[in-house]
C-alpha cells in the first residue's frame, strides 16, 4: 500500500491541509469532522460520481457523526452558471444547511468551482472541503482557493478566493476515468513542471506511460509534486497579484477555445494543452524562450495524446474572447511565456501581440 502524503498551503491561520493517498475515501469523515466541527454536510456532485462514490462518502461522514445530504448538478462546464448557483442556494435552505454545515465538493473541477463559490457566498460563507475525482481537479482546480462560475461572455468571470478547510486526494478514484480524462488532467501536471521545475518535467518524460496507466507507485509522487508546486506559488501570492499569474500558462487561449466551443466538446485540459503549445511557440518568436523549448513541450503533450493545435477559428473569434479575459488590465493581458523548460514569466501584451496578423495563415501548421 503506497504511503500517505501530507502537504499544506501555508497561509498562516488559514493554511490548507492536503492529504494524498490510495483508497482512503472511507477515512475522510473523521478528518472533516475534526477540521470543520460540522454537524451537517451538503455533498455536491454529479450523478455518475454520486452513484460510484456517494455511498462510501456518506458512510464515512455518518461514522463521524455528520448528517449528510446529497445535491446533484448536471455534468459539464456549462453547469457553472449563476442559475445553478441560485438553485443550490434554495436547495440548501430547504434542507436546513446552515453555518454549522460543511459543503463537500465530490467531483471534478466544475463541481469544485461551483460548490466552492456557493460555499463562499451562502450565508456569507460556510466551511468547504474538496474531494476531487479527476486528475485535473486533483492537481489544479481543487488546490489554491479559486472558485467561481462562467458568464456567457467568458469563463470564470464571477468568483472569489475562498480556501477549503481540507483537500482530500484519493488516487484510486481516478481508476474510473476514461483515458481521455486522464490525459486531460495530465495537461495540468505538464504545465506545473513546464513553468516551475525542469527536473520534474524530465521525470514526466521518463514515466509518462506509467502515469497514464495510473500506477500508484509512479502516480502518487507526481500528485504530490504537482500539488507542492501550486501550494508554494499560492502561499507566496494567494490573490494573483504577481507570481501566481504563472499558473495561467496556456489558459489565455485555452479559455478562448472553451468559450468559442460553448464549453462543449473540448475538455479544459485539452484546451490548455493547445494554449501551452501556442504560448511556447510565441515565446520563441518573441525572443523570450531558448530554441527548442516549444518542441520539447509539444513532444511531451503529443505523447500524452493531447491536442497541440488550436481549432481552425478566425483570428477575430480569438481576439473577441481575449477582450473579456479576466487577466486583462487596460489594453494589455498578463500573458505567461516560457523562458525555458522549468522557467516562466509574465509579460504584458496586447491581444494583437499575442495573436499577430500572421496568426490566421499559420495556426493550422
């Protein structure tokens, strides 16, 4: 049995414990009780995840003396909207969820973002626990305290910084994922390595087949290192005023792709993979990255069976999406570039500098 691993996002008296293990879902109830003192739990999940893991979570919570109620939301990123937020508020009220309750997000990144935003705003804030069930949410969405929902104009335009009381990672929950979902999560693992840790990137190059096969001995150290990178960045810059912006590598155009596709047909990790390859190429074109940086990144992303080319949409479609990018200040966007594998930076660029006039003629290369 792989050993359990412990991390913490150091935020003083608001520090967030992260627990990483294998087949540990049945142990989470007592830890939630200890961390939150809750008498009731509102479990927010999607139907497929609730059917697979809901009973185990309910038993664990009840064994710790916590009454548990399950609230299902539709699957898919389109569910992250203000109508669904209001529906959950009203459902919580009807079941007596109060300030002595805890909101537990059991699911992928969409569930964590939605449930976390509801927890941050319901009754002006109730405790919140993340139990991610996808690789992407384990290494990225559940860690860092960003919660929020989409507007028709763009992704994550309404949200808050709201730290969970606990992040519980059970790697065995990934066994139910399709290969496509595992690959999509690997995009965020690759991102963490590319922006911050060259040795970790080399490890991914070496161990990628074992990671995609979800071998515990290979996977758990990678979960730990991915979370540690993000925890370190968040500890230094919780509210994205400086360093934390590097975590947006690949996301500027990734979010544009998701918006253009109306959050359907493309997974977040797939969109980020496309955005990372484009950003690395653009970094070299701008003279900011050493030669060969983009090729090495693209090769690893290809090996993970992720897309590398942006959809064949007009330059105007992408520019329109960038105009409402939440990272935009005035006429410029803080765009994350690679200096080399393991080193990143943020440069202020206009949308036209990110997408030069030649973009439409070369994006299908």
